[in-house]
């Protein structure tokens, strides 16, 4: 059985990029291709990049997408709502429920609008790459396009349906788990206990 390898790449603007790969086929997905792209390219040596994905289109999370594609190949993808909001293009526009296969793994797209209109999370097995939808101990900072009510609804209707043991890999700061955030993140104060 294949193992999933996850490498966090510290990028400019304190952004976490991720290289997620299948150990047996060496197929990989890059999540949040910020700058400098050379740091990401270094981590994909020996791998075949299938997709270059953005959780949302703030510059720190997407600025390196085209340069990275030129260096390492792969299909670029982001949500159409952010493509419109930030005037970004991609090879493919994602919608909620899309499944992208790489190696022996499948990545599922969850549209989680709020931080930006086209914010998405990517779920692979029991791992969720959540961008700025939720961070360890908080949520991504609010910007003019942030709709906080919508963001909280996305967390409640999409992320809270995942198993509590799901590991969360945010766009900034340390990794965490859904269980830890339910217990400690101030956004859940007063929320009903998980069933």
C-alpha cells in the first residue's frame, strides 16, 4: 500500500506551501505555489507534478503558479470565483466535489467560501489542506473580500463534517487537527460539542 508524503515549504509572506506525493508512483500535487518557486521546485525533484493547486488567490498563495508550471510541469487549478475576483487564469477551474487523482491517492475539493469567494480546501485521506479558511488557534486574517459569516458557515458545513482525527494543514502557522481546533480555537466557543 502506498504512503502519502507531505512536505511543508516555508514561502514568502509566511505562507506554507505543500508538496503532497504518492510514495510508490512518485506522482505529486503542489498546494499554494507562492514564492520563491525555487524552494518548491527543490522539493519536487524526482517527482512528477500532476497538479499545482491554490487554496485561494491571495498573492502569497498563488504568485508562483505559472513560473512553477514552467519549471516542473503539471496542471494549474483554482476556483473560478477567485479567478474572477483576482483576475487569475488556470488550466482548470475547480468546483466543490471535484476529485483529482495522483498516484494511488485521490484529492477531493471542498469549496469553502468566506476568506475569499473561491477559497477551497483539499482533502486527501485523513489530511485536509485548508488554506486560510482555518488556522491553528484562529482563522486567516480578514481582507476586503472576506465574508466572515460565510467563512464560519463553510467551516461548519464542510470542515466539521470531516472526522475529528483529520489533520489540518493551514496556509500559515503550524499543522493541527480538527479535534484540537474544536477544543481550543476561539471561533468554536459556544459551538455545540461534536456528536
